[in-house]
C-alpha cells in the first residue's frame, strides 16, 4: 500500500489507516475473536497505520489492538493514540459506559490536558498497548479546553517529540476552526480531521486545509462516511449523519452524488474514500473497521478506480465544492 509522509517528520503513513474506535465496542459489542480478526486482516492487506485512544471502550480498543500488533515488528507500523481523557476508577458504576461504548464502566473518563495528565495518559496507553512507544500522539477533542491544551498539553508533547520519544504530535477533533488554530499557533505536525472534508462537507477548505499547506503540516482524514450516510452504494432514509439521523436534504444530495458516481463507473463509498486525497495536505484516510469482512470491503473500495474527472463534474453540478489541485 502506498505511503505518504507527514510533512516535516520521518513518519510515513499507509494511505489507508485502521481506526480502533469500533473494536472498542462502539455502540454494540464486538467479540474478541472478531476484533482480532479485523486487525489481522488489516495487517495482511498491507495497512501499517493504526489509531486508537483511551476513550475507545475505556481502554478496550488499546488492549485489543496492542495484543495483535505485539506479534509484528515494532518498526514496521505507525501507531497513534490520544491524550486528554484519563481513565480513573469509577466510584459509582452503573454496569455500562454512558458514552456510547458497550463496555462495563468500572473506570471513567476525566478530562485532563495538564502536563502531568498528558504524561500519565501516555504511560497508561503504553501499558494497555504493550508497547514501548507511540509514533503519533493527538490531543483528543480539546473543544472546551483550548487554553490548557495549547499552553500545557501541546508544549509537553513538543518536548517529547524533540527528545525523540514520539515522532509527531497533533490534535483530533470534529470541528475545523480550532484545528486551524492548532496548526497556526502551536507545534502540531498533523491534525486528525473528522467529517469536515467529505463528499457532504467541504468546510475544511475554508480553514484547516489551507492552513496546513501554509504551515507545511499535514492532515489525516477520518469520518469520511459521515457516520454512515456515504457508506452504502445507495443512501436511504434512516441512515446516520454525524452521529444523528440524516436530514432529508442531505440524503437527497447523497443520492444524487451516488448516481453521478455510478455514471462514472464507481460507487459512492469508493469516492468517499478517494475524495480527501484530492487535497495535497491529506496524507491518510483512517476508517473504523469492526470485522475482517469490513476490512476486505474497505481495501477493495480504496483500490478501486475512481476517476478524477468525477470530482470536477460533481463540482460543476454544485454538489460539492471542488478545485482541482486545491
């Protein structure tokens, strides 16, 4: 699989990355066997970029991912995790996590972007992953914590990077405005952009993407299916968009885009994976994959031929905002 280098670093990511949120039992349980098979299938298909976080299943994703990757040479893959949510004992468990993961809530999340919190979070992640280092560390959803994230967490990560402890640092969020600030105002090398440069939302063209080019930095695109609306060949009612029910007008637009994709000899999900790469700042698309079957499908979609003319035509129809070579 092709690799692209994070600007200003020595880290090269495979174009497709494995996102570990769903093997943390996002929304519904995934068996240990299915999770293991998904990670193994990703490896066998050539994926060498793996992303996780303590938030995902209260540490379950990190443990499952680390168990499989421990069988492979550490220098052969790029591993990222996140800081900002410490896992601490839960004095009042209810039996089930209240933040979307089907796991017991014996621990809880505690927001902490302090220097001590960052270091403690990394140490705990390394223990759960069973590894000696993280290649990339992101600040995870610091929306309500800009000051501490910018003044304490990012300088702490920068020191670790400068000491060679980690290879690259950044932030991951569902919004683009604050990610732009991280690119312009902090030592971040890369940002993980969720859902803001997709076939249904190109808002990052106004801020994050030009900032990355201007600053000589890079972008990892996630959420390219916008929670599912772009994941099927034919969008229908009842599908999700950005974690909620998809509005009717967006379903209609997704259907129109799907029809244009079909006329160009491709499919909506294949185009959704290919689209972020139309911008030179994007070095990787990371997808959540729950089973080996999902891995196989996403690999097939990524490898399928998506004509560049498709995006120009969608732009001419006003269905997306697109500028060739943007």
